[in-house]
């Protein structure tokens, strides 16, 4: 049974930090590119960041460049999103998503549901004072 389980969300003041985790099971994690996608209240999903199966060529949405860092540990079947200098506009539900692509040297950020094979259930991130 395929599972992606996000954790690490919460309520943080502006300027604070959070580290999200996404634990994968039921598929060969090391063959999948991983992405983080978020959805703000009342808005559509937005691609935030991605990382290839081999941990090369991470990519970020312009809105989070320089503040967020994506990483993965294939030994632990887990992808992370370190979020720093958080802003109220970062508020939303954060999802991790997976697409089979074991040989890619780069990835593109996107939220199209059709591009991903697996999705997590999401974790809420709220930035507010």
C-alpha cells in the first residue's frame, strides 16, 4: 500500500521556521522525484519545490527561493522541506507528491495533479502573529 505521510506543520509567527517531513512507503522511493505543493485558503494548488530521485537539480518557486530548502534521505524514504523566514502568505496545506523518474538531472516545480502518481494527505502550516 502506497503512503506519503506529511508531518511538521503548525502555527508559527512571521519570521519563524518549520521543517516539514514526508515519509514514503509502499514504493521504491529512490526512483521517484519528489515535490512539495501547497494550497492557500481559497486558492488553487501551487508548486513549491522539487528534487530529483538522485537529489540533484532541486528547484523552487520564485516565492520561496532563498527561504526554503528541499532535501531527501533515500535511506529513510523521506523528503524534507526546511522553511525559514516564514511569511503569512506561506500559510496553507502542504502536500508532498511523487512521480517516477529515476534518471532525471533536473525537475520542474508544478502543481498539476496529473503529473504526480502519489500524493500525501497534507499538513497545515499557519503563519500568523
